[in-house]
């Protein structure tokens, strides 16, 4: 429910599959993030840059980011690979960016 309307519908598996998985990491100060689709970056404190690469294909996303790091000789600090969880679905709905149902139709 969001604003009195059904915001997400479906089985747990369908709801979780509606959100992208993510690879996250941090880069040392002075290292610019790579350019790749689905990658966002933000300040992480201590001069580091936080990276978040969202994708429906977690294996390819992980390979793309770690491959770039190996080729560039860059260390990925705090590297995490995670599928979507209910907390991500909740935050997406509260931001108004969550799908309405597993097919993405509005309700």
C-alpha cells in the first residue's frame, strides 16, 4: 500500500524479481568511476566514491565491475553483491519508484 492504493502485488518471488540486483563497492579517493550502463556513484566519506551497479543479470554486472577493476589495477573496497530484498521493495514503494505488480502495470 502507498497513499491508500495497492502499490505492489504478487508472490514474494515475483515482487523481489521486480527489483534489480546490485553490485556495490567503494573506490579510493582520486579514482574516477568507470562508465557503464546502470552504474551510479556518490560520495562515501573519507574521500572515497561509492558505486552501485544495478542489473537484472547479477553475474554479468559483477563481472563488468570486477573486470574493470582488475584491468585498471583498482581496488574495490567493501564489494557486495546482493539480490533485491523486501527492504529495497519497501523503499522503492515509499519513493514512488516501485512497480505496481510483477508485470509493472499500475493499479
